């Protein structure tokens, strides 16, 4: 199963389970959660090496720091 298939299946399930009011901001909800998960997993895989994490993600370290703060990620674990 490809990443596309997994995301499609899971996003369809998620949208189907939302109330009418919740469905108005789905794009930002999905992007926010996917981005957070990618950062958390990459930090774990690099043993919290910010330089390597930023390199793998293709972003600058300063952008990584901002995103860690934005998402409230505890990278000390």
C-alpha cells in the first residue's frame, strides 16, 4: 500500500467522522497533523539532531525551531 493510499483512506475516514461545523477547516487540520508527525518522527530517528532533522526535511534549522515551537513538540524525549 502506498503512502497516497494510506493517506487517502485515513483522511476519508477522518472527514466522514467530523461534524458539519468541523468540516470547514479540514485542509489546515490535516496539514498541521501531518507536518507535526513528520517532525516528531524525524527528530526521534535522528536522536534529536536538529541539523540532521532539518536536512532530512529540506528546511532550515531556524524554520525547524519555529515549527517545533508552533506545534509544542517536546524534542527532549
